[in-house]
C-alpha cells in the first residue's frame, strides 16, 4: 500500500525512522565492517577515529579492538541526530573510552583534540563526499606517520557486476512506475546529480590515496549476497533514498523504492543479489 501523503510528501501516522538502523542490523553489514576493522590490526592502546560514525554501527567494533590500555575511539559525525543516536547506543561504555564530536571530514585538521592518531576508519561513507581529496588531506594531517587509514564502500564503480544490471534497471523502472501511478500530484524537483551516484573505480581510489600521501596496503572486492530485506532496508535510509530518487519527497521516494525492489525480486524470481564491497587499508607514508 502507498504511504498516505499529506501536503508535500509528509506522511501521516507514526513518525518514520529514516536512519541506517535497520540496514546496519543485518549480519552481512557487521561482517563487512568487522572484516575491515580486523584488517587494520589495531592495537589496544591506539587512538582511533571513527569518521562518519553515523549511529555508531562501527564504533562499537572499534571499541572491541582498542580502548584497552589507554586506547580511545573518537566518533565523529556531521549529522547531530545520528551522533546523538550513536551516543545513546554506546552509553553503557566507559566514558573515557569513546568521545563524540560533531564535525565533517573536511574540517578534521582544525580539531585540536584530534592529533597524531594511530588510525582513521571511514566506513560506508566516502562515496558521499564531494571533495574526496580534501577529506584525505585532513585525514593525512591528523594521522601520525605510519598511521592506518581504512575505508569501505558498497557504492563504487564495480560494486554491481554486469549480471545484476537487469535487476537494478527493473528496480528503478518499477519505482518510477509506482511514483507515476500512485503519486500523480507530486512533481519531481530538479536537483543536481546526487553525490552518491558519482562513483569512483577501485583504481581511481588507489590513485587518490597515492596522490594524497598514502601507501596502499590492501584492497579487495568482497562479494556479499543481499536479500530482499537488505534492499528494502537501504531504501528506507534517507541518504540512499535521496540519492536514488533525487527530487522526490523523502517519504514518497522510500515507499516507491521499497515496493519497486520487491517487484523486481518477484519479476526476476530472485532470492538474493550479489553486491561487491570495496575494502581498503592504507598507511600514512
Ligand atoms: C552510510 S552512513 C555510515 C555510518 C557508519 N560509518 C557505518 O559504517 O555504519 C554514512 C555516514 O557518513 C556521514 N558523512 C557524510 N558526509 C560526510 C563527511 N563529509 N564527513 C564525515 N562524515 C560524513 C553521514 O552523515 C553518515 O552518517
């Protein structure tokens, strides 16, 4: 059923949660992030930044590794609401172990308490950043020589293999049909191309790291089987929905994407779709 839209894309009834919470609770998501964390070989006494920490889905994985003997995790996030959720969900941890800061990666080097860090992790977020060089320069500035920088992303050129293209085409086709048929009174606003859709190849990331003074230690593409629920839950995440259907009111975009993906799975008789996760570890040269 379409959600009830009142006025400009507002949905009546209960307030929706458009955070990453549901998607982040899938075991494949934790597995991909834990894999990257393990590849970093963090030491218990290290000071590590969880950049773009969102609601804290990676923060607690970092706390498991560091925060032993003098270790510290600094969770940094530009969106106040997400940062508050991270703070709430990690409230049971000792206060000395985790600190929370509201900042963008672009401003990291201006933060007096973030200096000579042993590691910076930037999980599932680099694809959202318009000026990746600027963020990498900031990360470089706050790391000690030899410090580790790691990131992962399922949004890069190569995340979708050619045999899954028909699925993505069917998904967007269904979503746009639902939008046209069920929301005839809503006009799509003209917007610039969403950043999440300007995708880099692994080779472009490798070059970028080298240009900004990092040495690549490890780069892999991990195939992950995503079930329908995974696609439905990413459809309900604000930053994804706005990128996938730019110019469409958020509640409407979420509804069209969720129902569209279910129809695409049904059409193509799928039980899952393979998606590659890019996992990268580098060190400050
Ligand atoms: C998909 S969430 C990932 C959250 C968490 N790192 C994880 O892996 O579950 C992406 C996060 O990156 C944040 N983000 C976007 N642009 C950023 C920037 N320029 N600097 C720092 N964080 C940013 C967003 O606000 C969002 O919370």
